[in-house]
């Protein structure tokens, strides 16, 4: 879910291999797998203790990973990437996520 929310909300969450849905309510992120987080300014804090900071087109995570957004493409420090077209994001690992208002659903 980390890559998913980075694209959908400009945030960072846990990576998920299965179908997942998350919702942004104000500055709170709630996912159906029990993951939750809070966005405060350019920082996001997650219930698992992880956090990230967004500076311009870069996102820096407390685990040392990062990502860079260039146009509708996002490049991750682990070598993966994502391409967003409209409300749909296609990841280089084959996952697809769709944003519907304040919700994100991924296959």
C-alpha cells in the first residue's frame, strides 16, 4: 500500500499484495486491513511506527527509501515505478489502483 497511497494521496503506507481499500477522511487515512495514519503538514505518521516527509516532488521515508514524482510517473528507490492515467495508477509490478473520490482500491 505504500506505493499506492504515495500516488493516490501523496502519502506513504504499507505495501500490500492483495486487494486493498483505503479512505482519506480529513487528515486521517483508514485502510480495511487495519492500517491507519495521520497526515500533519508534509509529514505522514502510520500506526506501525513508520513515517514519511514530502518535500516538493520527493518523498523520504524513515526506513531510508524514497520516491520521486515526475509528471504522471513515480520512480521508487527500490527500482519500481508507477504511471498514473486519470484516476488509475499502473505499477511496474502489475498492480493497478483506482482512486474514487477519497477512496483508493487496488487489485
